[in-house]
C-alpha cells in the first residue's frame, strides 16, 4: 500500500438528454492517492434521501486532506430528476415504465430514460473493487446495512460500516424488496417490484462486494444520520486499506436475517400502531402490532399481527392503508 496525498477532480458525466434538449449530467468526484483499490460510493437514487449527499459532502472535506492508497469515486446525487422533484421516485413524465432507479441496474443503453441513466453510471461501479449505495429509510426504520448472505466481502464492508444492525438477505433475485421501508408508506416506501434490478444485486452478480446503507430519516438532513453515513464510508475505506487504521466499529453488530417477516394489512382503513411499539423491539409470532379501523364507522376491521418472531426493523408511518400494503417488517436475529 502506498499512501499519498489526494488529488481531487470533479467531472460532469453525461447520463442522457431530456425532451427539451437539455442534458442530464451528474458531477463525479474522484479522490486519487497512491496505488490501491477503487471504492465507488453513490447516494440519492431516491430523491428524498438527503443524508447520503450530506454525508458525501463531509467525506469530501475529509478526503481532500487525507492520504489515500487507492481511488474513491463518488456520485452524490445519482438521480437528479427525482431529487429536483423532491420525490422518492423519478416523475412518471420522464419514465413511466421504470420510475424506480433502484430496479433497473445495470441499466440499458437503448432502454428507457432511467435504464439509460443507470447504464451510464454503471461503469463506475463495475470498475470498482467495492461499492456502497447510500439510502435513507423512513423515521420508522431501524438504521441498518444490507448485504447478501454468504458474501464474506460484503459482510465485512457492512460490519465495518457499523450501524449496529446488519440485515442479511438471501435471494437477491426474489420478487420481494422493501429497501427504504414498508411498501405501504406512500411517499417513502418501495413498491413490490423485482429486486433483481437493485444496484446491490447487479454488483453481486459482477462479483463486486456491495452494501446498501439505510440511514435514518428521509426528507431531512439529520446530523446523526449524516455522521453515521460519514463514519460508515470512512470505515469501509479503512477496511479496504485505502485509509490507514482499522475500522472504528465498537460493538459486535446485531445480524438479522430477512425471512418471511413482512406484515401486510388484509383490510383497508386507518392503521393505528400498538401504543409503545417501536423499531428495534422484539416481537413474537402472532403478537399484535396494531389495528385497522374503518375511519368513518369506527368499526374494527383487522388486528394486524407479527407474521414471525423477530426484531421489528420497519413500521408504516402513513396510517392510511390499502389492503395488501405492508405495514411492518420483522427479521430474525442470526
Ligand atoms: Zn432509497
């Protein structure tokens, strides 16, 4: 390893063209030190997830002063259209078929706008030795880092990132994804589209260790979450020996395995969470999580119960639920 002072460059990367003729470009920051591995970090695939870009600004301040063995490439705002629109998804006017950027990786040069955008960004990840995708969940999601079970490189990155909780998911080709929150949270949640096209699944297929960090609190710059994001990325760089020193992770993380702990409402109505229930709580299978009421007749429509025993890692924030929407998710401690 050769640690050398960083040379920072920022270049505009062209991702596509809008109907008006204006170009979609994103700044790509490169921090180049001595010989060593390359780590790619991106944020704001979803337009309301602001703690990632805020963490990368602080990372910038640290890296320009640092000695590095290797290269760090960052894209603070991977999805400028959703960011400008202050929306989780990309506005349908730009891509009605693929509104969620995190479902189209590794993209398609001849595809829809979103697929083209991903295809232009993808070489940054494909040329890296490790990748971090910064997201934020709702306020009612446990801060955690996701990795694919059985991938030791990704697990080491996730452990180094140190959010206290790791979430191992097994089958990245399944049709189930709840990254960022329960599906029922209208603004902040993911829908039930295929998980196959997530950034992390695409990286995994290429053999690139990758993790998804779910920081706290969408829609706001939360200083604690930003600090977690900054320290997390610095620790990933230490783990990969781009920065001197060992990751500063203090305690052993709690590792959760994502199973069949998704809880959907079977009735529509107004969902009231059980008093005192919060993310991080351990619940038993069948334990009551909340109640769905008819808001106009006051009739009790459904008692919502945990599908499995485990730790509650996300809860619905939006209280209006439509039958079939996810209102909570639990995962088993490993
Ligand atoms: Zn996200």
